[in-house]
C-alpha cells in the first residue's frame, strides 16, 4: 500500500474518531409509535421497567406532554439505561456472593460504597418538575398576595413572555417571582358531600420587571395553561420532584379520589387526580395505590402514584389505567405488595 494511501486512511480514521466516540456515548434505539402506545408501555417493552418512563421522556424533550404521543412519531430509547439495569443486577448480586466468603473488616467499607452507589443509580424523579408544578393541589383556602391585571397590549389571555400589570398586597421589588394560580368553586367530597377545600391550579410563573409611577409590571416567564385577568399571585417557592427507586410503598390506607386535574370528569394515564388522604394520614410522595370503580361491582381500573402530599389531601398521577378514573372511585393498597 502506498504511503499516500496510508496517510489518507489515517486521516479518515482521525476525522471519524470523534463521531464514533460520540455515537457510543449517545447510543439510542428508535421506537416508532403505533396507535395506543404510551411512554409507560414503550418503557416496559424496551427496558422491562415501566417506571423508567420519566428517563425516556427526559431524552425526548420535544414531547411537551408525556400523555400526548402519536402514531409514526419516533421515540429515542437511551441504551445506557439497559446497561444501567444490568449493572444494578450485578451490584445487587455482589453482597449475596460475598456473603459466601469470609468478609474482612477492610471489605466492609467497599461493600457499603457499592450499596450506596447502587441506591444512587436506581433513583429517578417520579415526575417532571414542570408537570409537578402544573399538577396543583387542594387547599383549605384560596392563597394569594395579589392578582393579574390588564396588559399594555390590550390582551385578555396571557402566555409565555407576555407583559402584564399586577397588583400586590405588600411592597414588591424587581426580580420578585410569583406563581399564577386559579381556584375552582369549593370542592365537595363525592361521597360525604362535605366541603373539603379548593383545587388550586398553577398556571405559570410571573416575575416583576418594572415598578414606576405606582404601576407594577410583570413578565410571564413560564406558562402551563392560559392565564387570565384576575388570576391570583402566590409567592414563589422552589418545587423539586420527589425521587424514587424501583421499590415503593403501598400502605394499608383506603380513601376516595375526590377530583381530577384539568377540570375533566374522567382521567387516563399520566393525568392528575386528587385524593382525600395526606401526610398526616400516613401517606408519602411515591406511594402507590390501586384505584377501584364502585358500582354494581367493585372493579380495579387503574394504578396511581402520589406526587405531592399535604396534611389530609394529596395529588397523584395515574401510572396505569384500563378504564377512565373519575371522582368517587376509591383507592386502596396494592394486592400482594
């Protein structure tokens, strides 16, 4: 082979090497969506663990709402999750194998470190941060320290990057942030008829950008649903998604689904519901329950996971459903848990 040809091949390999390395780091499998697919189903079939769907969603940022995927769309499945699953299995089997041998004092720290790393590997957020904020909650009273007013543009419905006038009950300064919230009419328990509070929906985030001549203006920096004049302002606070592993609790607690998110009568997979039990009743974020439709017969119709917990109410996401979930359905401990 001529020296010129060798140099040419060497140059080609040199130029392709970064692409090869990048491809290895970004190994993806493509899944073409068919009718009836959900991220839950796709993750279960491709990764054998449906609870990894948030990780698949994370690498497909074009999916704005994980409930809305359509036939012929291409979902990328990160193959490193498969490798991670194998690593988890290997790590989990190590302590059992080591227990067959004589363990020295010097080996114990190494085993502890392996177990710590395994726990870290398995953790992932239950829900996307934006979806968690938008999911809302039930409150005893309608919170708020101000409200949305008119707009310099004359708009009546506001969204991302829109400028609005706001009124605030206390002195505000440029840079202050608020949640923009809506509240429905007082919520009645579907079984007892007792008033239990208000469903509070978080519509977005507004930040004060200008204060002049007695007028305060804010920019909508994030919008989850349409914002209207009169919507309330609630002081901003950090909301971080609860983390979980493949292990979960399903405490022996029964209750009722009292309302559904987005003001819909029926909900399906990845939609939001609100339940009449909370932290002071023994529930924690991450807990899972079976939902049951009660009529002539009691029929299981879904699986819900708690994502936000208050004193005596909680917000949950529907992880699985074979029939619509609706207010009045009950929830109970998972069987064989």
